[in-house]
């Protein structure tokens, strides 16, 4: 289906300042905040229906006003990242403001639902609904840390889209901020957030004498392979697609795993990782990484309201040929073992911080790595701006832009007739023919058909 075209009237970019004076200071960023891997922007998008008849209200006006109030409590977001000593970034809390745009689009939600992809990620119209979106590491320093846009639709609904600098917060922190913004939209006279934000990055300083307790292969850049697959990825034209797994599909997958308490994340991640491995050279090592939130599980325990990056990203390494020649349960076992290693060792986060302090802020294990970020527990779709729950709310696209070889697939809960899981994948053209087959009571098989590398050659097992 051809892409829908519609006229858009783009308003001038405004700088929204905190409503009242805020502290002028420099804020410390932890080694987790300041990883080169996180020096990019996270784009989010929400689609809202029109209000009931008689409830006329301009969403751009009320959100703009609420944003100014929210920046009083989240005042570092109104600042700028600056270069500090030894290449480390710091936050200059200068209250220069965040970008806001008021836009009108001559299109309806029903029209957007009907086009290929609909409202699910990757958003096919993100360039219209988030004019100031940037990919990769562009405009990280000396530029706004938050850009937000409200696009009114001719049906009375609207689209709220925004990008947040990942060095300031992770997805959990972004969710905490947008929830507070929604509180202020619904209750303009509210004086404080339900959950006050907490900076407390000083809790994550490295030891005076850094002493990593674990090897941290996630930060090792060298790959033992005859093939430099990262070069291959740079020559591939990457695009994105989205697949939907229902609860029945996930149950069918779990039934094939001889392991008690297999999680949804484990089976979906195993399925995607093996499909990705099929694209690699057979003697190439493939790495799986996935972020784990450590706010409450590692020492020191971070206070409720902490909105900085609290993610650690363990890594498991295996040859592509071995991964795809084994049944799905094998990949699930690797993922489960890696999770247990991190969750059972409460010092893993501190060890990672010390490792980064000793070895520098590497570009992460970005060659031939596949990353799955589980956002299913962050209910962006439930964020109510006064127009009810959104039709879709969450990540607008996958990937991190300019990190070659690293494929990032967000996993989100999505309601499409039945509740299930939507995965947004950045793919090369060789993997665009990924699809779901259903046989024998909807037993799911993910088949990557590649012209030069049919799966039968790999001995792909289910």
C-alpha cells in the first residue's frame, strides 16, 4: 500500500522554560548515563482520539502549559549536556528550555489506521509528527534534551510525539516524566508530582580504586571471526518492520520449551536472536545483549523516583552456526542463564561502573550484536492526557541510528483485537521477508528466507 500523503502546517519551534526559577548548577552523570551507546535520542509517540462532544480543548495549549510546570521539578531536562574532563559529559542546568512545536495535519486517525503499518511502530509518519527528530549521536551536546510536538488531526484527535536524550534518562525515566506531565494536564493546579523525581547519580560513582568483579564482555569490542559483519551491515540498506505475537502464539512457543517458568521475554528474544543469526556468516560470533533495570535489585538500591539510566546490559556470545542448529530451547537456556548471573549477583552493576571507569566509555559490543529491550511493563499506552488512554503509546521506532551492526528491537505490549506483543525490528533487505507461519494449532515458526542462504542449509530446528 502506498504511503498516505497529507498536508501538514508546521508551527515555529518554541523554547519552553521552567515556569519558575530553578537551580543553576552542573549535574554529575554516572558512567551508565555517559556510555557512548546511550548518546542518542529516544523517540516516543502517542495517538489520542478526540474528546466527547462539548469538551472543546486545545491539546497543544494545555500540554505546553503543563510542560513548563513539569520542568520545574525536572529542571535538568531544561539544561544542556556539556563536555567535561576526559570526554565525560555533564549536565549544565542552565534552564535554556526544551523545544515545543504546535502542528496541524489534514488527516484523520481512521486514515492513519488504514495505511500499511497502522499506528504500530515503526511510525511511518514520524517525520511529520516529530519534525525535530534526530537519529544516532547527532546534537547530543549544547542542544535541547527534550523535543515535543503536538499534532492536531482534522478528526479532533491528536498525536503527541517527543524525543528524550538517553543520557538523561532511560525508558523508565521517560515514562515517569510523561506520567507527571499527564497529571499536570489533567490537574493544572497540582503543585507536585505523585512521584517526585530523584537525581542521586552520586550513588553510582565508581570506587576510588576501581575493581571490576566480572569480565563484562558486553564492553569488549573485539570479535573472533573471519568475517567483519559490521562492514556488511554498513553496506546494507536498513529499514524497519513490525511483527505481532498474540498470547496464543507465545503460549505455543512456551509449550515447545522443556523448562519451567519460561518467560515471554525469553522465548520471543530467543526466536528473534536466532533469526538474526541466520543472516550472519556461519563462522561469525553473534552477541545477544538486553538491558536489565537495576533500580531495586542491585546495591546500592536506588531511591524511588530515580529517573537516570539504571540499566546494565549483560552479553552472551555464541557462533551463529551453533545457535541456529540447536532447538529454540537452547537459546532460551542461554538467555535464562545470563539473566540469572546478573540477578543473582547484586554487585554486577557496581562492577560494570568500575569496569567503565578503568577501560573508558566504549562504543559497546556493537559488531554483530542483537539487542532486545523489553518495554512491555512500561504502559505508555495508559498515559492519559485528559483524552483517555491512547490508541498506541510507546517507542516510535527501533534501533539507535548510527551504531553499525547493532540491531535493537523494542518489545512492547500492544492491543490489536487481542492483547499481545509487538516487536519493532531494524532489518536489512535480506531479512525483510521475515514473517510468521502458523501450523498445528498455531505453533509459531519464524522463518527468514534469504535468497543465498535458505534455512534448510543451517539445519534450523524448532
